[in-house]
């Protein structure tokens, strides 16, 4: 299965939110940590700079879902 970059998250919390959204729609997602990555997390840090990838065949669906979610978040701001 060929994966395609979807988005970059600033931390694990944001990555978990997006992963949950995608998985609830049945879209598999893989995360890749930049920089120190897993070693930083193992030694007590919070994972920073997390890339999320999805199957190429589901990329457009995932992108549409993510954009919709982000728009809803912006609409809720005062």
C-alpha cells in the first residue's frame, strides 16, 4: 500500500485528534516523527512535528475530511 503525506501536526495531541477523525471514517493512518522522533518520546518528551500519511487511494477523501474538520473548528471560534 503506497502512502501519501496528508498533514503535519505540531504535537502528539493534535496528531491523535486527526488520527481519531480519520480512523472513525475507516481511513488507515500512519504517523512519522521528524527529528529525534521516537527516541525523544521514550525519554519523557512530547512528540513534536508528527507527519500523518494515508493510503494514496484514500488521500482525497482524507483531505476533504480534514479540511471540513478544520473549517468547523474555525467556525466555532468567537
